[in-house]
């Protein structure tokens, strides 16, 4: 199990700015794609500030981040935002959390949309939160994320006895 | 956009719209992968669909990965 605790700051910090973290957005990570190797393509990543947004059904990335990385488009979708519905391009990406120690998400759909907040170029939505336990501790101004880790447990074959 | 150049995935989305009615009967909820007018297949989740598409068409190519649903979803964001 991995646990990331936010830094402890004054109470107003969390109330004003919300829970945020540094993330690295990049091309999907597909080391096992047959006939492909990571060196045969331009793999680009960008680090950016992301806001954890429990109100966002999906993770959203600002257009400049998508263009900087050169992500591949996989779909289009409609997003309900303040003021109405917007048509958005959907890209495939990977998300890494190197400063938090959380597990990499190798393949995920991200919607591309102008974000209203000047500080954040990414909203971490409930598609990512569905992988974590997210605890918001408003009275003390902190939050933390707990993530289950695949322990790689190997079950011995049924009936196998090494003493036989 | 230059004359004659179509928006990214326009061909694939048109192909999807044409075939969606027949797919809804048998494939609702599955993810379809389409490149131009080539139907690669149907997959149980996005990641499996994308991996199959990347293996066939390449990692840096656009191709459509779309869940077959009726109606089309609208995602609440902010």
C-alpha cells in the first residue's frame, strides 16, 4: 500500500487553493506493444500542476499541454462545463506522480479543454480517483491518498508439496 | 485547416455513426477501434482497445477508440 500525505500548511491554503500536486503527463506507456519499442518514437512528457477535482467526472488537460506533448487523438466527447456543453477532443496519455510516489497510470483517456483556473493545467477527475482512497481533512488543512499496490503474490499450484 | 484536409478522426467518426445502429444490438458497452474505414475489433475496456490499436497502427497515429453507447455520454467537468 502506498500513502501520500500532503504537506501541512496553514488552514487557509487548502481552503483557497484546493488539493493539488505535481504530475507528469506524457505519451501512453506501452512497452509490450508488439513490434514497437520506446526508442522508435518521440516520447515526450511535461510536468504540470494538477488540481484534484472530485466534481470532474473525467481528467481534463489544457490544450497547451496536449500540444506540447503531441498526444494522439482517440475520440471526441461532450463536456458539461459552467455555461453549457462543450465539444472536446479526447487524447490518450499516461500520468505519472513522481513526487508523490503513487503508481503510474500507463494508459488513460484525457479530455482537452480550456481550464478556468490560471494555476492548473490539469484537473484530476474521478476516473483517476476511482483508483485511490482520497481523504480530505479540512479542519487540519491536509489531505492524503492511499493506493493499493499489487503485491505480485504467487499462489502455489493446487496440491503442490515441495517435500514430495 | 488546409483545403482538402479533414479534421482528425473525421473519417473514423463518420464510419462509427454509420455502423452504430447495428453495433448497439450486439456490442453495447464495448470499445470499438477504427482507423480510417478499417474496423480493427471490439474490446471490453479502453486500455485493451488502445493497446490493440497501437500494436496494429503504431503508437503515434490517431485512431478512434470509442465506447458503443446510446445515448452518447456528456461528462460533467466543472
